[in-house]
């Protein structure tokens, strides 16, 4: 259970935001969190300003392979953006407030839209490895166990005590993403479904995968949901995209095994399509 001491104050978030604004003239309206192996999107930015996490006051550091660990400001198709090349995870040992720390900093920088991406395992039998899934909803399994980033004292300067989550993923942004996917030939591998978050770092058992399917989850991963919860608490509009990097194992006789190397390999294969999709979508905002 979290204590009051595990929470950051409004002033601490503000100090980080002020430091960043003193270091760059960029004032992004869009923030993008890049999942495992998807940091190449930040390389597409023009007029880049790069800040390693270790240099940013109070920022944690990323410890997972496939996460560069730096904040990149710049322009994507003429729009000012900030990209997280690597996110933070609960399984790295960070508490849920540290995992979501950057999102409130983004809000204080003036960000209005958060785009979250991740690598995920496919639970839906009709999905194929390499598909891109537009997230329409999520299942917050750590939240069921009390690990919610909004636990503790509520700071009204960020949002209300009991925020609504039935509209977590912006309907207009989802429609724009589907339109963009069709225009750019991604329709054949573009899905829409429900993302389920588990805490990790272990991959799921066969029984767990079967249970998640019955709950209505289409993909499963170890991130994204905490950032979305905090973003919605702050009033940010959210768009979420999952890259299906492996099929989960639901047969006890299967010899298949999920592994992080496979995830990164598949991500590399399809990352260009996802990056192009997000770039074109941002040009329409």
C-alpha cells in the first residue's frame, strides 16, 4: 500500500516542467510514449532537442532493452511534439507514481494529446503477429489489486477525485486513426480492440491467457494503462496503439514460448508502418 510519502508534490512536477522549458523553446501540444523497440519515431522529428532521462530533474531512468531512455523534443510534420524514447514499468521496481511521473510533466508543459504505443501479445485468435491494434478500451488488472496511480491525496490542480474512464480513448482520434490507416494501406493489418495490462515481468501462463480471453481482452501487455489513467485525470485526449509482436500460448501441448527477443524482432519488422501511421495522423490534427 502506498503512503503519502510515495507521492510527488505539485511543485515537484512543476520544477521538472520549468527546467525543461528553460532548456528548450519547444512547446509541444502532442506527447508520444514509445513502447519496446518503437523509439524510431523520435528519429523522425525535425529540429530535435534531446534530453537523457538521467539529466532531467526527478526523472527515473529506463532499464529495459529496446528503451533508449531519453526525451526528444521536435517537429513531426510541422507539429511540435515530445517523444519518450523508452517508458518506465512497474516491474522495474518503480512505484506506480514514478511510472507515470512524465505524464503530469507533459500536462504542465501544455501538452493536450497523448499518444501511447506498446508491444503486446495477441489474445484474439483472429489477430496475426505484425498487426497494429487501435486501443478502444483497457482492463487495468493492477488497478483491481489497488495499484492505481491516482491512489493517495488528490491534487485538484491536475484533476478531479473520481475521473471517468469509460471514455479513456478519444473517439475522434480513433476515427482519425482508422481513416489514416485506410488511406495509407494499413487496413489489412489494422485492428481495434481491448488492451489488458498485467504487472509483469513474467509472461502469462496458459490459464491466465484463457482467463483474459474470457474477460474480453484482445491483447495483453505490461504498460500503458497507468499513463492513460493519469493523462485522463489531467484532461488529456488519448490515442493508444498496440503492435502485436507474438501470439500468446493457450495450448498446454504447445512448444512455443514468449520471449523479449522475439518481441523486439517483430517490432523492428513493422515499426516503420506504425511510425508512418502516427506521423500522418499528427499531420491531420
